[in-house]
C-alpha cells in the first residue's frame, strides 16, 4: 500500500518506514490542498478490505495477549486494563515502551481519550498529565500508564495528587530498567549499559502517602487486582512486574537490524561474563 507522509520537519520523512511520497508542510493546510485534487470514487471495496484487515489485526492482538505462564507480559496487562476502563475514561501514557503497548493493545471507544507524548520522548509525562486531566474533569475516570523509569522522573508529584485527593489509578509497567533505551542500544549494535534501575516498593510508596498500593508479580493475580483498583475511585498505584526482556516488533525488519541486535546481545553477554 502506498504511504504518503506529511511532516513539517524534512528529516522526519521516512524515519519509521519507507514512504512512497514525502510532503513537507503543515498537515492541516496540506490535506486541504490535496483534497481539492481528489477524484470522487466508490470506496466500498477499500472500506471492506480495511475492515477485514482490522478484524485480522484484532485476532492477532487477542492471541498475543493470551498467556499460560505466570510471568506477566505487557500485552496481557494492557488488554486487561482495556476491559475495566469506564466508558468515558481518560488514559494518559508516558514515554517509553509503555507507549507502544498502549498504542497497540488499548481498545478505546469514541468517548474514551488517550493522551500521550507521542514521539517527543517526554519521560515523566504520564503522572502530571493525569493530574491535570483529573482536575479538569473530576467526574471522569483517569488512568495513568507509565514505566518505572517514567514514574521516577515525576514521582514527587504524587504528593500533590494526594493533597488534592485525585482518584486516579496509576499503573506501573515495572521491568526494573529503561527498556526502550536498551532496545535502542541493541538496535545500534552496542551492549546494554547504564539502564538498570533499583526500584522501591511502589505499593509501599503509595501507602506511605496515605493512598492505596498494590504489587502484582503473578499473572494469576492480574485481572482481580486491576478490577479492584479500577472500582475503588481512590488514588492508587498498581505496581505490575512485567517481563524484563520483551521485544517490540519494529516497522521493518532488515538484515542490518538483525545483525546489530545480535552483535549488541553478544557484547552484552560478553561484558557480563568478563565482569
């Protein structure tokens, strides 16, 4: 399928995948100009194909979200969160791998909202964004999704959430590392370094502030804990220990990418052996 990318920054054209045409300019203005050149035609066939593609994609996501082992995988966590969101929930998403899981596995309706930092890489965005949403719309459910690294960046703001009694649900995808950085390092063929985190108990952190805290380390506990946290209508933290070495499927798999990943993993293991 041909891909047209519109971007104000020419250096962003084709950065994620190969595009057929790159257009430099403001998306709103460019689309308005392009619409004048469109030829009217019946799009029923295209719509039918798109709907079939959507159904197939959902089936793949459902399959990926199922697991039989006790180790918690992020797709399962995200899929579980989706099922317990209120009909008009607002979900704020931090930067990092959590944004990938949210974009791929959250199932949102037309009333729900997803607010994220997209490609800006603003680590720590999730919590303060959630606080702003809850203050602006106190009657709506606000759920904050963040990684442990992102939560560390702005965790001091949790005291403010307690002070104003904001009934948010904060769910931490805890893999004890800056995992997105690790994947970026492997992508460049370098060993993983300076990414591991020594984390406190986020449940006890919440309780020390007078809020509610949960820790989930077993997939069999996941659904019941998420369900309970979502129904509390109180400020709480759900610290979920997810699989540490999860891979994110890139838009395009190349031999160069595979070789870089392999080289990065070998260098990482060698560094561990010789330490």
